[in-house]
C-alpha cells in the first residue's frame, strides 16, 4: 500500500512563498492531491519519491495530503505542514524589563524583555561559554521574551557578560538591545589614611567607589581589626603593634571578590623623604631653606646643622631656614622625624658645601689669523654662574656679549699677539681665569700634500695644503730649476720639476704678517721614462689643461706612434695613433669630459720605446 507524508511547517511574510516536501512510498508513479483547508489541489502525478510543492498563502494555512495511490492501489496520506503568514514586521522596539546587575560564574541569570507585538522569535547572544536555556555556542532563540543564562567564565580583559537580544518575525526584526551583567571589578583607588599608627590606637581609612561593586572587603595583618563597612572604616591596632598591612577589595553580592589595594602601616617612619635645599652655599648668605616632605605620621622633626650654619627658624617642622657664617666650608645638614608613637626615624642627611665657581671650560673660537676680524668666542654655560668676565688682548676690543658665556672680539690691523681670558662669577666670588693665546697672523700651514719622489723633468705635479683661517694669500717656493706653473698665492700649486732634489715650502700671509713655514723634502730618483724614444722629442700643452690638449712629436725619421692617456688608477681614458714622416707633427686630445686630476700621457713608438708626460686636467 502506498503512503504520502507532507512536512515543512514554517513562517513566511505575506507575499512570499515557501516549499513543502511530500515523501512517497510504494511503486511509482504516484498520484496525489493536497489541500490547504480551503482549497484542494490536484490530482498530480510524479515518479519521484520526494516531491517539493511551492505555496504562497496570504493567510495562515494547514496543508495536508487528501489522496494518494500508486500504480497498484490506493494509499494512506499522513502529516501536515502549517504555514503561518505574518502580515508586517514587529510593531515596537525591544527593551530590557529585568535582569540582574551582577553575577558570578555558575550563577543562573534570568533576563526578561517586553513582549514585542508581532514577534515570533527572540534571538539571544552572549559569550560562547555561557549557556542560553541550556544551549551552548553563544546564540539561541526563544518564542517567549525571556531567557535563562548559566554564566560561564569571562574572557580575558572582560568585566562582565554582554547579553544582546533582537525580536523578529518572517517580515523583519526590531532593534538589538544589549545589557551587561557585571562579573568582575577593578582595583580600588589608593587607600587614604595615616601610614604611622601606634599600638592600641585606631584610625580612619577610606578608598574611592568602584563601579558596580555591591560591597567592600577590608582585611588586615598582625592583629589589625576593623569596624564599619563600605568605602570608609575604622582600623583598630592591637597592643604591641609595630607594623602591618591594610587591604581593601570590592565585592559582588554573589560572592565575587576583586583585586586588593593595600598599604603598609608602621609605628615609625623607616626613612624620611628626600631633602631639598641649596647644597652649594656662599659664606655670609642667609634665608636659605631646607625641607623634607611632610608625613602625617610624624609629630615633630629634629634638624642638625653643620658648624658655621645656624638654624634661624622652623626647628621642629619639616622645613627650616638657615644662615651661613663667613668662613664656612663643608658639612652635613641632617634631620630625623619622631612618630606619633614617639619613635625616632633614621636620619636623612645631605652634604652642604661652600665653593667658588670652577675655572670656565675651554674657550672655543679662532686663535690665529684674526687680523682685521671680529671673532666669536664662548665657554660652556654652567648653572649658578651669574657673570662671565672677559679680558681681550691688548689692542683688541670686546664689542658684544660681555658678562655672558659668548662674546665677540674685534682685532685691528697690525695686531700681533696677546691673551684672551675669561673668569666665572657667582655670589661666592670669582673663579681663576681660563686663557688662550691669540695671534694676528695665520697659524703655520698644515702638512703639504704631494709627491715626495719625482722624475727629472716631470710636469704637472700638484702640491697643496688645507686652507688656513685668516690667510689672504700663500707664498710657495720650489727648488732652482723647478717652476710653479699655476696656483701661486693659493693653497694649491702645480709644478714642473727640474733636475735636483729640494724643498717645497709655503707660508700664509695676511695684513698682520706672515705665518711660520711648512716644508716638504722632494727627492729626484728617476727619469720620467726609462726607455725613451731615441731621436724624438715629445711635448704636450697647455699643461694644466681644461679642454683640448695638444701633443707634439718631433722626429728625425718617419715612424708610427701610439698615444694613451691613463688616470691615476691605470685606467685608459684615451687612446689614439700618430704617423710622422720626419719633422714635427701635432695632434689634439679632447679632455673636457674628464674629471679634474692627474693623468699620464704615454707616447709609444712601434719599435717599443716610450716617452711619458704627467698631465693636470683642471
């Protein structure tokens, strides 16, 4: 006997459709009819064992199979599918009606919201390890506006359980409303109250309000007991009390206790706070104030001043005023505190000294070549110095900055030399002087850079020094037979060497005179080429050269010559050929694209002889 079962109970919004499912048993094909309680549909024939029916009622209907048969005989229908038709979204917003404000892990928390008109479902969310009506996963639905939450452990950094709810039907949903059930509390603020307490005494201690707390738990060590409750209590200290801790934590009504805030209370002060005051003093000063931070647990302070220092007021308090006698040198200023219990603390001491200013630091500024110039000089600025006194060399003038750590000194034409000095001054007196020697002429030139071994007749040799401050010109001297072909009067020259050893010397000059002399000993130890072309003269000009170099070859007979120009690293930067039939022949080389510096020109005959000339490109 065939059967047909219908299912698919659901909710739809008016105007939408849904799919119902009919499952057949027996021998296909199947013929069936179904009804929505108002209208009968069919008969329909199918060979499928599962048939989907799409329906779109405009009002709530119950669908049933009214008849079924297969190819052999009539069958039995079963089941029903209720399609509830909703006409509009929920009519009003959802809001929380009741819920606990706090909770503890394992507690059951019942949350109620208002019944929303037209809502058929309420969707609840919470942290995944909290159960909703016994269901895990953090999301559950109910058909009524209430849910029970079994509170699980809180995630890290969370202070409570965030619960949200939305009401809905097939046509839409309301707003989402959330609440928090507090399950953790913050640490109370700093505890207010004395940190010094005597045996058999009592004192008031308080802390700030902690958000969400339903109470406060006060605890003490070493026999400390409490009376009162809340954020302010009275602590009772037992006989024989010397020290202990007072702690407070916020609590929830379900039994949760938050983190503690604690202070240590003793019958004495172990160490006074840091002393402040002028620890470098001047003899004869008065009205100087020394102090330590006040402590409510102390009843008095006892100050001890070094010999030569007199306490003029404030003894017994945390701040005293003193005067310093003439001749005072060094000593310790000390203070102790006596607690309300009569116990004296350890002494807090600081060394007090009378010192004149130290000699100023090194003077920065030019010491040579200052002729007809205004030069800035300075020393490092030191705290506590009131004045810097500068003394200019004879003939020079302080034009700006006297009294400060930076001055400008003007030097006249003809200035030779002298000392520039500075002293530091404060209320105690004046330091020893810091001085430097000043010369009008430039300093002696630095080391001469250039070749110290050369070849006979070598050309285009460069000698130079670093530019000298205050120099207006330079005077170079080379050995007899050598020639300065460029740069005289500057810090760099080019020399065509002669045939003998000798000194290259240089002096710097300005309007006030000539500097000392710098020398460089140069030795001639070779010919420019050890295998020169016989019967041939090679010349190159101009040298130094900026753009076009002319190479001139004079020979007695015809020959072919290879030309190469190499830089100081040996890299070939130019190569070419010359052919002569006897007599003089010239060719030109473009050097305008080469970097400035020294190059070697090599002229090589086809029978292996060479002539070389050093070329300066500028």
